[in-house]
C-alpha cells in the first residue's frame, strides 16, 4: 500500500515541489497551507493533490487537522515540516511581534506538526521526519535574528528526534536550502538578487525541485541509515 506523506506549506514554493515529487514517487500526499485559498485551489487543480488549511503555529488546530488527514488518507508515514515565514528587520528595529510570529511558525510549528504524528509512527515502527531548515540557520543572517534562531532550533529538534526515534524505526533529518528561486526570492529587487547570486559559487539560485529530490531520498528506504543529518543544498555558498 502507498505510504502517506504530509507536507506543511505544501501548496507553494519549495513545499509544492516537495508535494509533487512525493506524489510522483508513489506517496499519497496531503499538502497544507495557512490562508491562500486561491493558490491552494490552483495547486489541487493542477496536481490532484488534496490540500488542508490550518495554522501550524496553533497546536490544537494542527492536531485536529492531522487527525482529519489521517482519517481520510490513513496514518502519516512521512512528515515534511516545510511551512515557514520571514519577518525580517535589523535587531534594533525588530518588534516582539516579528520575533514571536517567526518563532510560532518556524519553530513551534515543527513541534505542533510532528508531535501529534509521532506516537503513531512509534507504534507502527516506521517514520520519516524531514524538516526544512535554512542556510541562515547554519550561518546567521543580517536582519534575520528571529528566522536564524528558528532554523537553528529546527536542527536541534531533528538531532533530538533522531536519537529518540531510532529504536522505533523512525529517522529525523533536516535539509538546509540555500537561496531557491521561489516567489519570495524572485520578489526581491533584481539588484539584491544579483548580489545574492554573486555569493553562490554555482552561479545561480537553486530550483525547488533540487530540494524536493533531497526529500524524496530521505523519505525512501534507501535512506534508512541516515538519521540526525543535515543536508546542505546551497550551491556551495556555505560549508558546515
Ligand atoms: N525560498 C528560499 O530560498 C528558502 C531558503 C531556505 C529555506 N527556505 C525554507 O523553505 C520553506 C519553504 O519556503 P518557500 O520559500 O517555499 O515559502 P513560500 O513560497 O512562502 O510558501 C510558504 C508555504 O507555507 C505556508 N505557511 C506559511 N505560514 C504558515 C502557517 N502559519 N501555517 C501553515 N502554513 C503556513 C504557506 O501557506 P499560504 O500559501 O496559505 O500562505 C505556503 O504554502 C520555509 O520553511 C523556508 O524558511 C526557503
């Protein structure tokens, strides 16, 4: 029987590429989103992948949403915690609201997404947890103290879950994308984009599909001995 995969933020950008790649690899996929109904409806029309709306920053909503997905599609075998936001500001101008929104979505959102799924994975003796972190969680970034803190925190979650889940057949791994050509990055002024590309030895932005292929590998049986790892997919921009 096909395994079931949940991709948070799976309707746009990197998440949409992940949802499609997992579907193409034979998974039954549920893609979630926060509020952009139009993008979600277009995504379902184009891909046939079911979408579900909840805020990953809210535990009760996440738990109820995940319960709904599992009763429709079956137990979740693969969870990709991809939903993420930025609220950039230099630290001296960063507001407590900007700090909190990013913590709620990018860090607590990972807890809220994985925690309700974890007991079932333990009972069934199989699971794949994949968290989409960021190059900026590895190296920090000007005006992203909030974002970098969450993405570094995500790596801590993954390394801990790797140790807790190993004996139960569960692996937990992270991917740290560099700059990827999503709407968010393509929306920045061309001059800024050029200055970003100048820092990437490969000489170009990454494609969402290049991250999606890392996910399908980590989700597969071929990756069974990879646990607690971080895959840096950044075109050589930063080495850990
Ligand atoms: N793009 C890059 O270059 C890059 C680089 C490194 C890491 N990343 C990470 O990769 C992940 C995806 O980034 P992206 O650029 O593809 O993002 P994106 O295009 O902005 O898409 C974000 C997705 O997450 C959903 N989302 C946002 N907040 C949510 C919430 N509170 N609850 C549920 N869903 C929520 C959005 O739903 P709606 O459509 O409803 O808004 C959307 O589906 C993020 O974690 C990001 O930090 C991105």
